[in-house]
C-alpha cells in the first residue's frame, strides 16, 4: 500500500492522513463558536492534545491556531 500511495499520489499514506486531519480541523474551526475550547477541538479531531494540534497547524499553515481562527472568522 505504501508503494502504491507513493507511486499514485506522490506521498506516503501517513502524510495523507496528517494533511486530511489538518484540513478537517480547519473546517471545524470555521464552524466553531467563539467560546469553544481549542483543547476540546484538538481531542475531537484526533490529536493527542492541544500542543500537538498547535504544532501540526503551524507546520501546515504557518499560523498559530488562535491566529488561524481569527483569520477564518474574518473571511
């Protein structure tokens, strides 16, 4: 399976899983109300904890989750 992903998509299955989880988290942030907990969001989206989510989102987007949330709320 690993070789099929690399050949067909160009990335490993684990990388696809990480990217998809980040995308789901960003989508969930768009629907989040202002009083919601980022820690709860992290657990709901399958991250180990909030720090794990913070790191993953920063790697993908270049923004800390709070800044990302504010930019999504404006758009």
